């Protein structure tokens, strides 16, 4: 069976929009896309008067090399948020199909599914916020087309062991796609699930340049999957999704120097994460610091609302995740630069003293 049999039949049958850039490339006199023949003021040689390629070849090639896959297995998107939305729209029929999420987890899976009219089935994390593979598979009814697993998980920071991902991909084959969101994997000790792609055509891996690569403002993410899935998603993508300045910024950040800098910074943030976890756990009013493999820590406070307020008064903004399942009293605190982390610790210590 082709993995595309899981997709919406009307999307498989859709005659996609064919843009000028798709129909012809090359040539010196470009009169096929109604563009301006002149660059805008301040263009600096970027050629912003021209539409970008639908999937700029240089960026796709660079992402493929970076993630160790073939170019045909890469879809470059406006952040992994767009990739999540495309998956739901291509695979879930409104009012008929469903997705599985494992709360507490990243909220966009459920939001994208609900916008599409797909049912959201929850397979909550077990005690200690570990993924419950049996519960997840039990939740994967025939209506389920997508199973979202986030590792390291936002907002708890825990990872799913590679053997568990492999088991899930095998068990879901022919039934649903396993979507592994690796937005924070650069901060973790676990390998990417992309190594499993040759064996599982129902596996999708999401990567992003928004976190470790310091490019949240450029909105570049990558979906890694079997070429037929990539081709299907391209059918429903707008014709020119990636702005030229964003593609250029990504290529600049992904050169050899950029790669070395990313590794250096990720190592520093991992060291700061460990230091912060120890210092936070020693503070009065801190009930628990969840073990994290990401660039944030979920921390349970005796009085989270007042702590959140006191930090804001000190000019420090953290995320209140207390409304998420199992996380009452928890704040999600990003790991910052060393001086920022010191300022956070000082503000928390001052508050503990005043209490
Ligand atoms: C931040 C985040 C994303 C979003 O990434 P973009 O590429 O910026 O859209 C995806 N998944 C998780 C779990 C995240 O925390």
C-alpha cells in the first residue's frame, strides 16, 4: 500500500496551481511572471523584484545535507508551524478524521487539527511525563491519520527513546503517519529520528531553524519525509512560500562558521541548563524542576502566579504553563545567556528572602 492512501482523496486528485517559476526556469529575459523588470530601491543585488523559487534549490540542498537526507525528502516551509498545518490539511478530512496528541505538549497540533475540523484524541503522558506508547497506540483508532510526538517535548523537556519511536512507526505503518517534532533536538543527547526514514514511509520528522539556529524571525522549518509525502504537500502549498531575504538569511546561518557557532551556543545553553536546574532546585518555593533535554526548564513553584508576577515586575518574562494537563503550578523558563540566567536567579532569590 502507498502511504498516500492515507491522504485526503480530493487532495490527491487536485490539479495544483502551476506558477510561472514552476513552469520554466533559466532564460535571461523574464516576461512570464508579470514582475517588475527593475529591482526596488535598496535591493543590494538580492533581486527582490523576482518571485523566489517555490522550493529554493540551494536551501533545500543545504537542509538535506544538514539533516542527512535526500533533497526529495525535504519540504522547506515557513516554520514547522506551517508544516504541521499542511500535514493536517492534506491528511485529515473535516468531520471524519482525527489526530492523536500526547498532552502536556505543544499546542499547535490540536489548534491546526481543530481549524481543519479534525477530531483531537488525547493520549496523555504517563507519570513522570514519559510517553505512554501503549496508550498512544490504543488511541490510534481507524479515524486517526496523524500521531504527533514531540521530542524533546515542549513544555516538559523530556525525550522519547529512539526504540519507542521505532516501535510506534512500525505499529502505525499502513494506518497513520507518525509525526516526530524535533524542534529542540539540537539541545538533546538523542539522535534524530530522520535515521529511520529509509525504513518507514509513514514517518515524518519536523525540524526548525527557529530555536538552536537563532532564526525564529526568518520563519524557516523543514519537513523530512518520503518523497511522495513531500510532493503531496507541495500541491497544497502557496506558490512562493519562502521570502528571498529569509532564504538568504538561512543560507548565511548554515555556512561552516554558522554550524560551528550553533554547536558552540548549544553546548553553552546545555551547560547553563544544568547549572540553572541545580540552582533553581535549591531555592525556597521551588517544588520541582523537571529534567529537560531542551533549552527550557519546566519548574513547579509553591506559588506560581505570584512568582510569575514578581518576575515580570523584575523585567523577566516566563511562560505560565499551569493550565496544561499535569502542570499545575508550573512555569516554563527558557535558558538564556549566562547574565540573563543570573538575573533570573537573583530575582527569585530576592523574592524568597522577602517572603
Ligand atoms: C517552537 C516550536 C515549533 C515551531 O517552530 P517554527 O519552526 O518556528 O514554526 C514547533 N514545535 C515545537 C514543539 C516548538 O516548541
